[in-house]
């Protein structure tokens, strides 16, 4: 198996890791959910401020590897302003991207900047790092009270 | 089918192809000084060490997670499965007799390995985890009363914490943590203060998997015995790296795992003082652990069968025997000296890398080097090193209280075995520099 580290650690990912966007808490009435990856101990919290059907703001705080931090940061940028349904759909598409299950170039292109995380699909043990934030987003949108876990 | 390919394979088959109890006399190799340890020859005994990972020679520095298997072990398991497979302790036919003899002979190897007084005190279990659970559920559950205390060091692996929390919940006993210092050593003054007549059980890890600390088990045992507590030792990390002598330690129970000591997975040893084991109720019921069974009542078999219900991991136990004899052949004097050299050299080299913080700097340390690298999460470091074929562990190492104590979420951990080389340390250090560049 030949994998190129540069495909995984693209500059956009390193940038989001170093200076994560929307890295802050949202005051109530924004709802939030906690995500936890028990295998590696990564934890993060995602806040969503939903106005009607629109995701007005998304933020996160947490500790984790570059992949999980960059994924969370890029997620907040990608989801802000979308409808609740579109955000949920994007989460599903993202999961396909990082597990290498996207059908074609068109599908991939629809993910925009998030495509930078496609390299994760070559690293099966790192997929959970990338998807933790998105699982947690879905939980926050659903207003779930239970912590979201990758296990 | 030809099995004796290569000299190590020949050695393996020469050790156990006959239906006899293997010789137990120490190999003359054991007295060879460390500098004479022929690492290149030893590496040839481990087929996996010559493979490549991601196009690079494998640099295996995850020995605290599991050791690699020498040909002697691989061949012993193969032979058991291919030529001698039968159930044990119940057949009158030839194969059952062979399998029974081979299996039972390992108990004497295990006794000698641990310097236990008697082989019937050695119980074959699934591993260290099951050994500790056995003690907790049999000894602990039958003796603990509300308010009794179980003392555990803060550096215990989850497998020497959770079984005690479970039995504490069942009995009303209380689990208390013995503090550790900034260097990662047991705070013996605090330990002395925690000990009281309420202390019934002290659990201590012989060598910490997360810090590398070698604990003063003999001294801790002496203090525990003064208040009448029994001492349970998690020997998972010690068994592959140092000569274990349960009589010199003075402890009451000692558990270790085959796979960490270069044997197969799925099997381990629990040694217990026979007076304790005799008094303990069986833990699991089933075949092989009974004397007679009737619906009006059942009587149990004597040790060790009382604690070995059901068909055991026969081939794996036989493989464990081969691992013990292999380790005896290399010798712990040589192993200990070489691993210490590796630890000293790796510590010096890794410390030079800017941004490194070592986690675990005890005076008495085994070949475990845990650290963090500023700006690089341990998981990313693990992935970057893996690209160079370097296998390390990243995470909390099933020792979350240790992470909490040192204020980190995770560490990277390189852990050594006697087959590692100084060149491999160079590859590790180059990888650390590369990770710094990637995340600069």
C-alpha cells in the first residue's frame, strides 16, 4: 500500500488545525452536543444556532488531532447559512467522502473545500477523527441530550 | 511438509519435536554479557521484523502493546495444530495424551519462569486482564466487606482498576488511589499514610505501560502485609523484560500475558499463593474444574483445575511454553542490559528534539519512552511515523488516570524489546523532526 502523507496533511488542513475557525462557545439559546471518541480520548463540543430552518451560526471547542480539529473547523465554515436539511445531507455526503464511497467527480465537487479531507479515506483508523465533528453536529441539530460517541 | 527452514526453525523444532518435557536448565546464553547480545541473529528469529511497511523496513516500537513472535513460538503453535491437536485431560487416545503432556509441561515452564514455589499455583487464564478479574471476583468478592479498602496506584492500567471498581460496587468496598510523583513514581509516603487496617487489597503494576516506571513491589508488599492486606501485581509489562521472582517480591498474586512476552494472544498466567487459591471459591464453572457433579451437589477439582473451567487455549499455552523457553535461552541479564541501553540512547536522542516533553522520568525505568511533541498531536505523529514504517502507540494507553495526572490528553509512546536496534532509534528521531516540519 502506498499512501502519500501530503494527501492527508494538505496545507488547508494544517492551516485549519493551527488556526481553527469558529473556535468558540455560543451562548444559549444555541443548542450544543458533545462528541467523544473513546478509542483515542478526543472530545469536542459543537454549538448550533438555528433560526427557523437556517443554521445561523456553528462553532466548536475541543481537543484532538489535526484531522479532527481541521474537520471540525472546516465543517463550521461549510454549514453556516445552510438549511437544517442541507446541513444533515452534507454530513452524510462528508461521511461518504472520508470512507471513499462517493460515486463520481460531480458528487465530490459538490463538497467544495471539504474535498481536502478525501485523503482520510486511505487511513481507515483515522476516519473517526474526521467524522467526529459531523456526528456531533447531527446530534446538536437533533437537539440530542446524550453525548455523541463514535463507538 | 517441510517445516525446518532456516536455523531458527531448526532450533524451534529441536526444542520440542519429541514427546518429552523440555529441558529446564538455563541456557549458557543467559550468562553472556549484554554487549555480546547478537541482535542481528535474534532479529532473524522474528520473521515479521524483516518485512516492510509503507515501503520502508518495519521499525517496531510498539512492544508494550504486544511483542512479536519468534519462529520457535510460531512453530510450536503450528505443530500443536497440525500434528498434535486433541482435547486434553479427557481422552485415552494417543493424540489426547500427547496434547495433555505438552500442555501440562508448560505449567512447569511457567512455574520456573515466575520462580513460583509450586506449579499447581499457576493458573492459565486468557491474559493479565482475566487473571485480575479472577482474583477480584473470586478472592475479592468472597472476602471484601463494606468499608474495606482497595488501594491502587494512579499509574494502573484500566485492567487493574475496573475489575476492582466492579467488585467494590458488589461488596461495598472502597477503591482509593495511591498518588504518584511528577516523575511518575509511587509516592511511598502517601502510600504509607493510606495503608490502614481497612486496607484489604493493594493492586500495583510491576512496570507501568504508560510511564515505564519499575515499581518497588517488594517494598510495597512488605508494607501492605504489615496491615494484613494481600498484594495483586499486574506483571503484563514486566514479564517480557525482567526476571520475575514472585517469592522475592513476596506478593500474593501475579498476573501476566503471553502475547506481551512474545507468545500467542489469548493466554496468560495467574500465579497465586496456594493457601489463598485453596480458600477461594471457583470463579467459572464447567468441565475440567469439577471432581464429581450431581444434581444434589458438585465437588470441585483441586488446583489448578479448579480455576480452569472448559477447554483451554491448548495450542496457545503450548506456544507460551515455547516463548518462555526462548526467553530463557536469550536470558534476562542480556535482555535487560540491552533494553536499558536502548532506553538511555533513545531518551538522550528524543530529548534533543525541540518541543519534546517526556512523560515518565522515574529513576527505575524499563524500555518505555512516552512523550508529547509541541504542536503535533500524538495521533498525527503516529500517522507520520507510520509513513516511515515506524510503529508506535498514540493515545491514552488504557491509563486515563495517568493522562489526567500529567495534564495531557494523550501521549506518543515508543516501547522497546531486545530485538530493537540503535539504528531504529535514529529512524524514530528523524520521524520526529519530519513531523515538526509538517506542522511547522
